[in-house]
C-alpha cells in the first residue's frame, strides 16, 4: 500500500517524493524534490496537478487506492512544466473521461508538449468549478513563473493549491510544516524564491493581494511541505522579498587561479567584518550557484572577483554572471575586483555584468597585477570597510 495522506476532509496528498534528486536544471537540491499532487473527493472528483513522468505509475497507484480512476471528473493543471504535468498523458489513458482544466496558455502548452487534444476546460481569473460541498476557484498568476501559471482555491476547506508559489525543494516523510524543522523549511523556501521566482519579484505584490481576498487554512504547494501552522510567516517573507527587503550582509563571490584573487577576497571580507556588517564568502569551484543566490536574496551588497584569463573572466565566473543576470536580484549595491598577469579585463566585465543584472555598481579600482603587495592588501581591506558602510546606510 502506498502512503496516501488525508490533509483535510476529502482531500488527499497523492504525489511523489524524489529523495535522490540532486539537481533541478542547475539548481542544487541536496534535500531532494517532491512532486505534489492532490486529490479532492467530493460529489465531483478532482485531481490537482500530476507529477513528473517517471513517477506516473506511483501517482496512479496512490489515486486508485482512493477512487476508481474512471470516476475522475477533472484534472486541474495549475502549471504545465514537466515536473508538474508530464504524467498527464499516463493519467488520461486511465481516466479518458476527465476534463483537463487550465488557462488558455496552459492549453497551448499541453497540446504542444504531448500532441494531444484532450477535453479541455479553459478557465480565467474568478472562474469556479462546483464540486459539491466545495467550489474550486481559480486565481491566475501569469509569469509566476510561466505564462500559464495559476493557483486553485478550495472553498469550505479553505486550501490554496499554490503550485510553484510558496514551494521548497525538500523531501520529508511528514507532509506538514509543523511536523518538520521549520528553520530548514524556511531556508529552502528562501532558496526556492531566490532561484525560481526572483526574476518576477515585481509581480509578487499583486499575487499576494489576490491571496488576501480569501481565508486560508492551508497552502498546498507543488513542491515541499504543506503550510498550515506557519502561513503568516511565509506570507510575510514573500511580502518582504517582493519589496526588495535586504539587511547589511555583503556576499563576496570569487574564483581564483594562483591565489591572488582569493587573497583579495579574504582581505575585502575582513574589511566588511570590521564595519560590523555580516559577510559571506563563496568560491565558485566549491559553492553551488543556487546556494550563493540564497545568500544574496536578503543581502544588501554583492562583490564579485575573478582572475583574468584570455582577457576575460574565469569560466566558472562566466557561468555565474549568466545566472545572476537572469535572476536580477533587486535593491543591491555591487562591486568587482580582479587579479591579472600581463593584461587585465576581468574587472570591467564583472562591473558590466552587475549592471546588466540591475545592480548598482560602486567602482573599486581593484584590478591588481600578479600578487597583492602589503599596500594592496590594505587597499582591499579599506574598500571592504567603506563598501559595507554604504550597504549599512542603505539597509531597508
């Protein structure tokens, strides 16, 4: 028997837990991933999202222990990305009578992905399905984080099926927030926001206003645990992140060839610490980019450093520059430093990339040759000190 969990009257968690997954298209997932799916058994039977295709058989087994698959009336696709929807064809083979409920953009995506023209029911903001005791109302969330994204709200039980919003990449044997270590859950929720939702920060405020219009007893996301005891906490965090909240932390990210750039990074960190601000240091060869972005999310300052190689940055730094430009962290102060041999070039590339990421750049003039002299070590320290003071002055 599979371990189905009833989370409310007539509502079951029937998804899958991928304990061994360690990478989600470049996002490090040391705690694994869940693909959450929910079954509502009312006068009408409704499945909220499916799972990633390799877990399709597991989903079907879980659901079939509760209801006959041929009795499913609706399958709601809140979001059509394959981690949520690629098991849909398997489910539809067993439940061909079901209507597939989704947005117009979702319909287009499903048809293109699977070359199937199911019995679609396209919904828009404010539409509802009458399930019997409860209604399922739809809240469109375009670009949080795909054009098709929406959430579904179950009246009566007052559950918000939020899809990617409020998610975390973490596997547990217990499905609720209050059955787990809340520090770990909140840390993974922050990391999820920093690496998935950060580019769409300007849209978060509007989404939260929609959520405020309904009473919520439970938030059931498509990844991670279900929120029931810390709903206020996670809503407050999303409000903070959506307004660009930051503290006085300065995150220094670097990579080095022969150690000069690393020496500069450590001297700059000492200067930051001397100001009383918090400092965090990451070397790209040993830190996952998703973990770095987790630290950057609430940091006020970002300093990047790289050796110059072939008149440009090191390849590890090049990858990170692409990553941070795509995520576009808001309300940060940035700077760059570099070490080089016969010719430089890395520092200007770093500064231009910070600007392209929407980060205000503070010029450092820290492009040093070969190894750091005593005076240059002091220059790095003083720059870290003064940079941190500016971050502290800009603290929100």
